[in-house]
């Protein structure tokens, strides 16, 4: 199992963009395919993440599930909350 932890003073997303697949040809003439990627850049330094489409899709669904869990936790919380925060 792999594990990476990065701690930084990020303040949000700077940019998210799709990069289509292409064939890279190096100076030696050797070529290889580069898969389609989703590139994510964060504020607070040069913090970037490049995800293959399959990983970006898995992250999309996992984040959606986590946000629903968060909304339910806010709704079920006994502390007073702003109703606009609950989905």
C-alpha cells in the first residue's frame, strides 16, 4: 500500500483543467502515449496534482459521498447551524 502525506498552507483551488491524451516524442525520437489527465493546482505555493481520468472519476464520486456524509452530519448535529450550509 502506498501512502503520501503533504501538509501545506493552501488556501483553496487555483485551477482545475482537463488535458487530453497525446503522443510525446522526445529528442531521441522515441515516442510514447501520455494518457488524458485532470490537472489540479492549489493556492499557497506550487502545489499540483495530476490524475489519470480513472482516478479523477473515482475521486469525484468519493468526494460527492463525503460531502453528502458531511451534510447529514451537519443536519443531525445538535448544535445550531446555518441552514444554508446543509445541502
